[in-house]
C-alpha cells in the first residue's frame, strides 16, 4: 500500500528527470564510497545490542557518540501538528517532528544502522513522511515512511556518509509541509568523532508565510500564494521570534569554544548566516567535510546545513542574524548568544549590540497586550491606546523623531506641537502607512527628506501610535480608531506582493 | 460516556437524503491516462451530508459484527471507533470518524448504497457555493486550504451546518476527510516502486498539468491523503458518505 506520491510530486516540480531518484540528489556516487574507505573500518555489522537514540529539542544537541564501532540505533520520532506562538500574540498551526521546530536533533555515527520509527499522532489531520538527506537510496526514506494519522511506519538504513544533514517531510504538497515546520537535522559523526568543544547548540532557519502580515495578532493561517511568490512574512531561527532571545538566548562563558549546528529548512530562502561581533574560526560549509577558516558570513542553502565553530573572547550579547538584513529587522531573523565572564577590554570594548538591533523588541508588551484585549472586548479607552502607543512609539518612531517628539535638526521634523500632524488625521495615517518624501512645512520650518513606510504595523498598532503622538508632547486630539486606519489602508494602492 | 449509553435504545438506521448529480467532466490532478486529462462522470446520487455518529450507532446496533472490539484487525485497525469507549463526548450530529473503508462500505451496503468513486467525489468537490466548477477560483481554493491551518484538536462541528455547494451538497470540504470506493486506485494499484519506468513516466506525464492544477494544494493533499491509507486504516479526521446509482432505492 505504500507509494511515492510525495516523491512524484517533487520530481514533478523538478521537471521529472525520468527517475524517482531525481527527487533529490543522493545517487550513490563513487566519492561517497571513497570517503568510507578512507574512514577505514567504519562499516561492518552493528556491534552490541540496539541503542535507543537520544533525541533533543532545539537548541540542545545530544551528547557526542563516543563509540568505536557501528551499532544498531533505534530512532522514534513522532509527528505532531500543534498550535504554538510564532511571535508575540501571534499563533500558527505548526507541523512538527517531535513537537518542536526544528524537529528533534538526531546524532549517530557513520556506519550505524538506523531503525527508524515514524509515528503520526492520532489527532493529526495530515499524512506525513520523512526524507532524510543522510539516507542513500531513492527518496531518502520518504516512500517507506508515508504514514496516515494514528499509524506508524518503520524502515532501516545504514548511514554511509558522515556530515550534517537536513531531514524533512516530503508529502505533497511538499512546500506546505516544509513551510509549516517539518524539518530538522541529523548529524552523522565520522568514526573518529568531532573534536571536543565546550558547548554545542542547534539552530535552524526557516521562512514562514502567513495570511496576516508580520506580527498581525491572532491565529494566522498559511498563505499559499505568498509561499509561491517567495514573499516571506517571517524569517526565523528555531520557529518563533522569541526562540533565541531574552531568557531563551544561547548561553556561553568567556573563553569557551562553541560549535553551532546550523540548518536551513527553507522552504524558499537561502540564509546569509552571520554572528554579529564574531568571526567563525571554522566552517564546515554545506555540512560537508571541507573546512573554511576565518569566515564572516556563511551561505546556507534551503535544505542544507553548516557546522560553525568559534571562541568567544569578550562578554556581552552576540546577535545571530540572516545578513540578508531586512529579514533581521523586519521579519524576525534574530537570535542571541549571551556570553558571561570577565571583561576583556583588550579584545573589545563598547556597548552591547542588541540594543541597536532589537530596538523594535524593546517595546514593553504589557500595555500592547492590554490594548488588544480591550479591542477584542470592545472596551478600548483613549488611555489604553496612549499607553500602548507609547510603547510602540519607543520601538518604532523614536529613533528618528526622538523620544521627546522634538525631531532632530533639519532632517527629522518634530511631532511635538506639529501643525502638520494635527491638521489632518487621515493624512497622518497615510504618512505612517506609506511613508513621506519631498518638501513639507512643519510649524513654519521646511523639511525635504524621506520617511520610509511603516507597513509592518497593523491597523491597531498604527491607531495606538497616532493616538499617543496626538495626545502627547503638547498635542491634544481625538483617539484614532483602527477602523480609520483600515479605511486609509484600503484606499491606498500597493504593489502586488508588498506587505499589506 | 453517558451519551453513548443512553443512545443504546435501538433506533433504525436513518438514511441521509440523496442529491441527484447529473454528472459532468472534470480534470483530475493525476489523470489515470495522460492522453485523457478530462474525465467524464455519469449521473449518480450522493448523500447530502457525511454520515453522523448517530446514524452509525444505529447501524452498529443492527449489525453487531461492526461494534467496537468485534471487527477483525484486517478490516479495521485498533483505533476503530476508539473514542466511543474512551469517554470522549460525541454528539449524534457530528460526523462519524475512526471508521475503516470496510466499515464504511458495509454501512452503505446496509442501505443498498455504495461509496462514491474518487471521480464522483472529486466532481462534486469542485463546486463552490455558487459554481459547479470553482477549480479556478483562487479565493475558494484558499478557503479550503485554510481548513488545514486550523488546529486539529478542535472538536468536529455538526454536519450540514454551512451553506451547501452548488449541487446542494454539504461539507465536501472543511469538516472531515472522506473515504472513496477506489481510494487506492490513483497510485497504489501495485507497489509502484517496482513498477518500472512505464509507470513513472505515466506520472511524470503529469508534468503537463496546467499551472493552475499545481496550485491546487488542497487537491494534492487529498491525493496524498488517500494514498497514505489502507482499507483497515481509521483516523479521527476520516469519515465518509454514501452514494447510489442514478436509479435505485
Ligand atoms: Cu508532512
């Protein structure tokens, strides 16, 4: 009863090169055999009784293999479809391997024979399977693991090639299964193992497509059209905007040698992986056996991985980003590594980087959450809007217009007692939504500059911010309602595919 | 728990009304013969709603061989009607799920009916509320797809709630997956991995499907879904409805 629908669909998208193997490029090449021979004695029958693989949730990594002989390793992985936050106040129905995005980390040794059990939770709506890039054989296990909800499949493979590999679901429509979070990493250690380090972490990037725009509150469905257009709403490390920031930041101590296993699930975007304030001593680029040294930014393809290593010399917060940088500022591709220990001023002295990069996140969430609850309950007051707007203003507008609203020099006009701002509410809404450029006059002074559109803000947020600025810094005005913002938004032409 | 005990008062199996479908042509996602991308479906009749828990209970009373725990493993897996005995609250008007293909067929046969074929089901499934063929209506396709974005642990709503489609049929989308008679026809007639290049090129021929079809993600899912099934499979989101030929009871 098993079949290869997922693969067929893949080969269909890839132009159908005539064999199902084209589903991905894992033909057993002579090179892979060479690698094995060099490894010498890696292969052979499993030794000892079967071992149950230790699986870990991100960002943790299972302990090193620590075996000199191949073994039979049993892996049990459960597919769970569940709602989790993708951002503050934003939920998404994730499809997961093991309940997390990315899925559980699997660590084995070259030559191991893996007995893989894929379980599809009975509450799930979808059939799923798994394609492990570490498997040599048509479809990487996808055909033999196709599993309806409430069922499980079993298949075995021998790990012939060492490296860091992506695994993912390959059920049609594949793009959607991956876009919903169905990917993870499997590390196949070479027989001699990896050099010991002080800490190892697991980070995986993915791009997300939601009907609502970035940070629009509520349960957000998958947007197929945006997926096809590769117009990502979020680009995230470990499946949520908060996954690696604040209390969830990766931790280390000064002087430690750190190894990150970094994957990219895609489905679409290629990552320019960068750690602000560090240079990677070593990068196993593409997860393979070659090593590049002294790397600033490493490219990680969708469906690919890299192992990066570095030593942290100075305390502070280091920021992980996709250096395709709008993704970091406007789509969430930010994580943190917090390093504690004695100052090393000789190496670096200065302020923390995250203050700049995470200005946006600095907004205290409480008043904003309170305002959204009040909106839902229909009890939103002017005071609540002002509080929420103040928090949002600090994160969004104050860099240019200044925290006191007085503006800066001849470039950023004042919002404090601004006749331009107060004269026409709808025009001010339009300024925030669409930006403003060209000559204007504010309180008799001329400005001729450019304000970018703040289109990442939703209607509620724009309403709160404008209510705040129109009732602060010496201004006195009415509340601006989300409906007013919606009306202005609706009457504005926007290019197709732009955040709306 | 209480609910299913008190239902134990025998009731006759009440059949759902049948809607006459005059037939038509539709474009399957994976045509059986790539030379014939459009399939013609003859006239038949289809139940206007999925079979409910209440209706299935009546069936089980009349046919105790289909009671939970009585069905041999080859005809229904362990989770067959498992929530009937787990204390879960099931309303009579919810669609019955956790039924195997064998069980669904037996239910329909008891009414002198049968399961719809995949072609019949898909023809009717292409209708939106106002068009018989809405397969080019992107907004409607997106709406179907949205069902997959909704949490799976939600309690199933009652059958026949929303607006029927253009044929007058309810719940073709957005409630449960449904069995069809030939669910394993599309791809699983044999173990396809051993079927040789002929078979592959047949499906590769699907590379010729129009871009519009490739965007019908919901349809991909139905095909993928059906091909994940065995006749004994039962799941919490899989139900069925019966069909009948043009003439008949
Ligand atoms: Cu999947």
